[in-house]
C-alpha cells in the first residue's frame, strides 16, 4: 500500500505533533511505502486561480515549486493522511495551501452527483483519506464538526472516501494503522 502523509504542523523543528507523525510513518514503513511531507519546510505557493492546470497544462500546475512532488505522491497513493494541529478553529494554513492545489487533479468539466455539480474525475483512481488533528486549548465540538464537514465535502469532490477523523491525543498509532490498512 502506498501512503502519503501531509504534515501541516507549523512549528519549526520538533513538536509533539510532528514526532507522532514520524513514529506513525516509521510503523507504516514496516509493511508499506510511505511519503511523509513536512509542508512548512517546503516551497509551496498559494493557488492563484489561473486555471492553467485545467486548460493549458492539464493536471499540472504551472507554478514551479515543491507542490508537484506532493501532488504526484497524492494521486499515486492508495491512502492520504491529512494531518494538522487545529489553529484558530481550523487546519493549518500550509495544509490548506496544498489542499487548494489539488484542483488540477480533477477536470474542469462538471457532472451532477447527489443532485449537485461536481468536477469530473481526471484519473481512474483517487486515494481515500484520513484526517489526524491535534486540538488546541480552546477547540470545541463545533470546530471539530466544521472541519469534519469540510473534509466530507472534499471527499465528495475528490471522488474518494474519508475513512476517519482522529485526535492524536486520543488515538494510538496502532489504531491509525489498523483503520488505514483495513479500509
């Protein structure tokens, strides 16, 4: 199984959150191929909405940065883990930044799905995903519900399934591995 972990931790250097993800990646690597991206250490620009990834260079962003290697890993994976501490009630800006760049991985053409307009698939297969979060001191149930619903919508638009949302302080690494590998 090919697994891509997108670490949205904004902390410089070592943190409990990033250490958790490093341990998780090590455990996965015992039986799987894993790509762990520490997004805050990468040169990733914001999507500028030029839509070149749809029309001029289908499936490829024209911005020259490190997002290409992330997007290539994502679309060639069997499973993605979006991971982020919650900051001001949502995932980190660096995770949102790469998430926005996924737009080129779908077609600009629209289909009707669940009585809504959604982009057509560009590829035959899209990886399912899980969401790993770390609460901040004032994270409440509404914050978690909003994040969960936005990633549910992402799953619908990305033609995949969200398999879980977990808080790292409440979840053992072995449980994440089981839920990821038994999807």
